[in-house]
């Protein structure tokens, strides 16, 4: 079987879009195979209709939203600035994406936090930001490590329906951040090149006490994302991320698979 795919680079968060229909039951296994065959790939999104994508783990992803918005504009032959509306797993309704095809940039509206609160892990106090299908624990001045991630993983247990969660290691008094994100359904734990929802979580953390717009450019291992939040009387009423996106060419990949009961076993990619 052959499938059309496209690799996108939204601020270093390398995303492969599978453009042909794939049964939902097969997506997680196929995503694992794609990521194993191409270690540069950090996540996989599956197109289910003209303007909708489903992430492999059913989570929401701001960077994938930005890249898909730019892809839609490109497919529609739009030049210059425009707004496209997409649908993506992990959130209800449509997500507005503002794109500039000439400059190769895209910004996407982000889900508003459902919960923000302090948590302490060992001697480290950080901020837990629940954004719906994904949550992040933002810690400042902590050396990035899987060991700290594992020790902090219990803070997410109070939200058992999360599709994904991560620890965001933010530079103290600086704007550099390193995201480590887990998607249980996809079986992945990834040091991401950049993370859109993690950037929003950092902006939420840094904007506590602000009334109005707070915006910051977060420098990440493979790119930069501008995250903005608007607060009114302490409440967050708007959140967005923006930055550059590079789209690759559509290419076909060959897959051998076999039915094993209700699931599909990916043999080779």
C-alpha cells in the first residue's frame, strides 16, 4: 500500500502529515513506524477530511495547526495573507489560523487554560497548565532531564483524560525553553524541537498578575515561537502562537502491513 505524505517544519517541531485516509485503529501504529523510519519526525498527523487532521494520539497541537493552515492556503492557491479555519483533534469547533504564504508564517488560536495552579516536585515548585487535551508543567531553572520528567509525571494524574502532557524546562529570567512531551496513545516521549502549547503554558506562567496582552518569543532547541495571552481581570480570554513554517514536497511512502484481529501490524516502511 502507498500513502501520500508531507513533512512540515513549524519552528523545528517536525510533523509528518499523512494525506490519505487511514483507519483510526491503525494510526498509532503507523505513526510509530513513520517516526522509527525517520528519527527527525517528532509527530504524525492524519488528514481525515479537507480541513481536518487527527494527531496520532488524539491530542491537540498548535504547531500542527499552524502547518496545516499554511498547507490548506497553499492547496487553495492563496497568495499573501489570509485566515483559514481548520479542525483538529483535542479541541471542539474550528481553529482560526492566520497565514502569510509569501513570508511562510502562520499563527493559530490556542485553547484557553482549563486550570492553572502551582505544584511542587521535590524541592522544585512549578506551574501546571491544563489546556484541554494537553497539559504542561512549567519549571524554571531546572536542568532538562528525563529523570525530572519521571519524578514530575505524577502531577498529571489528576487529569486522567489527557491525550498528552509535558514538562517545560524554562530558563530562569530568560526565554529559552526545552520541551519534553509524552503522548501515551502513540507510545512516544520526545524532546521536541519546539512546542506550541508548551510556549503558551510559559506565557500563561509569566503573565500571572498582568492585565492586558502578554507576548514573548520563546527560543527552543530547533526554532522560535511567539506566544501571546490576553488577560482581563486576571482571566485569560485569548491565547495564540505564531512563527515560521516550512512545507516539504508531497511524497509517497510504501507500507507493508497485515491484519491481526482488530489492529494492524506495521511490518516495514
